[in-house]
């Protein structure tokens, strides 16, 4: 998969994996797309999107919007693994380069924290299209996320 070294992180929230999985489960857009969480470890999260007609473009490849969506979620949750309890995450900015068509049975977005700060976190996301056993590196994104301290990750009413 990635050709760059993965830093080792110690999450300040021992319940980070439960927090990530519960937050992901509250995202209707991920359910609409059919995306699921894969591995969740400190500073690294995978989001998997199975192929379906509803996430393709006119040539039958995964749509660039679907690629960007799962990249955004994988990166956001990678950052969130390193945030303290009683905080939440929001994307500030991301840029994605699509380098090959998303062609295969699934996409796998792998978000890995590059730098974790008190307020801003920088993440790299690599997206792979898997066809059988072959994986094609189809996109890379860089992302900036903000830690909102003292804010719930649950939807607020009003």
C-alpha cells in the first residue's frame, strides 16, 4: 500500500475506535453510498466503497465525487483517532489528485496522519481501486482538519 513510513501515535482517548465507529455509523451519506469502515488504528483509518451503479460516472468508473467523499471521511477519521475525548472533527480543506480511473470491485481510501497538532491536523489519503487481487493507486489527497475542543461529535438539535 503506501510507500511512505507511518508514524506511531498514542491516542489521548482510549476509546478512540468506538468513538470513530459510532460517529461513522451516524453519517447518512456514507450509508447512502454504501461505504463501510475498514481498519481503525491510531492515526490511520480505511474507508471501503463497494462498486455500485449509483456511485459511477458515464464510463462506468467510480465517480470522482465518490472518490473524494471517501477520501475526506478516511482522512477526517484518521485525524479524529488522535483527538481528545469531548471534541469533534471538521474538514478545513482538502485537495485531491485523481491519477487513474477508479475501476474495480471496490475503492479503499487509506487516511494517515502526517502531523497531529492541538488544533490543526494534516493527513494524507491514498485511494486504491481494487479489481480481484490487483490494486491500482488511483488518487492521493492532502487534507487539513480542525479539532473542535469541548464540542460533541453527535448531531445537535436546532
